């Protein structure tokens, strides 16, 4: 399956990412990024020693992956917000790193790795930092520094092939090699990419011959079953497709996603891994690092392959799994989140395969500090990939959130503003501004779930837009032009573990709203550690019409506030009937597996409140169904 022969040039991406700063977040997304900047992301370097005294800036603390991880999210956050304080922090770090390259080209501390003196893995992350920083600033030091390091790496890999994390995560290196090649198309870069491919783990083969169909036993866990490695691996065949030109690599992306869904998938679009494959039980955990890395994989795959279903998946994860794993003020996070998460506490008797008793606390560094460092890229990178350019000079709205994009077509400036409360509302209002007349195509993604979508311009009649496609409007744009996209959100159910049901509407998954008691167990606010206990019942089975679920559920909306991803700030709630199932109890300090549906219960029928998954801290997402 591996082929060393390189074509003379790479396959062009379907969509071209815009330079960092071209997209300006607005509405709820701007508020969310501000919350992030005011929380751990914007302040971690002020008190967390692994950043504050990092070996990457000459300190004595950790000099491996944590500072690169933090910068990988803070760089886009700073420039999306145009936040002077954050940009000053970024500049200080980048000035040090760019001026302290070793004479031989190595970057960062030597002997910082845990396995060998020269461990290239953390530098893969730092290269991603540099590419973003360069796109935002145009700093002329970046390209020569990257070139010198890659030449050093080229020689090193002949003596010391990729190992452990670098071997599993080689596609992250290749992304940066291609970034450089797209600007300086020199053949040695493609040779280096091929060398990384040959030395790297073969994820395409791993999933073609997939053997890990159940929850892993601790003694069987290996690098290839690690949840974060798999989140990164989703993109590997698609990234390599640019060089291989092999349709099998392109197809493998979708086969990987399908396989993960089939054996380990969760209702939110992610898969379990606590710390390794953990099956489909909704009480198993998913590591936060895997969530943000899966998002990053999808963001790159959307650019390379241009398939709308990849953006559907990106939105599903971003609007559900991502915010649910943070305290609403983003001063604390979990290591593991659970789809059925009814208590978060120190649990020596626990359901997790590998992870510790502290894994689903909300805290500064629960279980392990990698997520403390790596969580920051989620929302900023999503915001920076909402809009992309197309090779024909057009623009594509790949994913949706309130924003403004400022760019040009045919050398003429254009601006598109999107006003919307999506995903909490189904109406998206675009205003295209062109000071000079210019012809370009505007493509709007129509999600697979949006049957009956309509597009209308100015005062014209709505036009049907087919679900699962990019709807293209090609015309001359001049002055201000209004385009409205209506995405009908129908209530649907998924059949899940033990024939349980989960409820979705548009890109949002819904979960039981629970009363909570927060208990501080360590640290000092704002960056303290918290347990959460339920103050209301959770073990309900739903009374639902599986064929017509909309008849069983009543949705209600309220204005989107400053903190929508919180139980009290949830912009949408739903009412549904259910009965308690007393035999469904806590097991291993987690909700037991849902009883096989359908179930019977003689308990009174109650009205239950559901809210979007991303707004919850405690929740039930997969419910038994009443007979």
C-alpha cells in the first residue's frame, strides 16, 4: 500500500483556508471566544508552571508538548479577537522561539522528549503554531526557521526513524511540510513527506483491517488504540492523498469515520476513548484532547476534499461535545466527558479503562495535563475555518456561526456578513458587500439533515437547495446584496446502545437537564477543581413516538444570551414525557448501561426538560424508550 514515488506537485485542495484574521467572529461565537480568553486560555501562562516556566522559553519546567499545545490555540484566539494583550503574549513567545533556534536547525529544548534526546513530536505542533502565526503577521522569520528545522529533521530521520507519538501523528508534520511546499515548491519537501509516511503508522491499513470492536482491556492497549492518536488519524489518508493521488486514500477517510462510529461512536459525533477504545456504552468517556483533534482533522479534510458531510460532522462535534466538557466560564475542564454523565466525582471504583479517579472532574489538570494545554484550539480553529476560498475565485461557507469575512476576488475587496443565532435558530442572513462590481461564486453548505432548505435573494422567491450539497450562487455582486438561507430543523431520533434513543434537531443533540450541586475539592477559584452531584432524578425512560418524534416533543426558544453553553443560558429547551426506571442505577460511579429498550415502568409519568448537550454539565443523552 505504501508508495515512495512522488508526483511533481500536490493535488490542489478543494477549498483554500483564509489567512488568520480574515474572519471576524460575531454574536454568540465572539462571546464564546471572549469567555475563553477571560478563562484558562488567556491566563494559563500566568500561573501554570508548565507554561509559565516552560523550557521552550528558557525555563526549567516541561519543555515538550505543553507550550506548543497552548500556543496552537492561543495564537488563533489572539488574532480572531484582535486582543492586544493576547497578541503581545504571542509575540513575546514567538520572538523567543524564532530567535533561539539551535545552530543545527533544531527547535526547542534538546533532551526534552521522554523517549529519546531528539523527539520531533512536540515540534510538529510548534510548526502548526508557526504557520498560523505567519498567516496572521507575515513574519519573514518563520519560513527560514521552518526550512532549517525540516532539513535537520530530514537527516535525523535517516538515523532515528519516527517513534511513539511522532510515528502515530506523522500527518501533523506533513500538513506543515505541505504548507511550506505550497509557498516554496521544492522537491526535497515532498521527499521528506514521503519519508514520514514510510516511517509513520499506517492508519489506512489499521482501519481496513480493524480488530478493536469492543471496549479495550487495559493490558491490550497500544499506541494505535489511543483515543487522541485516532482523533488525529482521521485526517491521515486525506492529508497523504494530496501527494499519493490515490482514490483509496480519499475513500479511507470516510471508512475511518464509519468504523469509529460503528464500534465506538457516541451521539455527539465523537467516539469513546478513556484512554483507549471503549465501546458504545454512553457512560464511557471521551478525552477532551480527542475532541479538539478530531475537529482539527475535519477542518483540514474539509479544505482538502471539499465534502459537505465532513462539515456536518464538524458542527455536530463543535456544538455538542466541545462546550460540554468545559465549565461554562471556561476556567475548568474535564479530561473525560460522558454522554450519560450523572455525577462527576473522585471515583476509585470507575468505569474507565485506563484513566484515573479524577478524570471527569471539572478542574485545572484532572487526570493529566495534556488537555489543560491542548483544549484551547477548539473554538478558535473552528472560527478560523468557517469561510474558505475556492480555486475559481469564489467563497464557500463551510460551517456556520455569526461572523464576517473580509477578502477579495479578482483583486477587488469583498465582505460577507452572516447574522444568525445558528445552531440555535434555523435562519441565516448573509449580506454581501462589493464596492466594485465583481463576479464570483458563493457556495453555501446545505447540511444532510436540512431537507427542504430554501435560499432567497433580496425580495425574490425562495429556491429549493438540496440537502448534502453546496448550493452555488454565481453572479455579479455590487453594492449590498442580501441572501437568506433557511435550514429546517426536524426532530429526529437515533437508535443507540441497547436500542436506547437519543434526540437531535438540526446540528444539536439534546440531553436531560439536571439540577446540580457543585463542590470545590481543590485549588483556588477561579482555577479550582470541582465535583458535581445530581440534585434531581436522572434514570428516566422516554415516552416517544419513534416514527413521528416531533409529536412527542415540544421545543421552546429564548433569546441567545452571553453564555449560551450553560444550563441556565440554554437558548432552546424541549418538553417530553417519561417515567423513572428504578432498576437503572449507578454502577462504578457512573450511570449503568441503559436497560434494553423497550422498557416498562409503573412510575408516574413526568414532564422532563431537555436542553442542548453542549449546554449541560450533568446529563442523560441516551434514554431507554417506554413500550
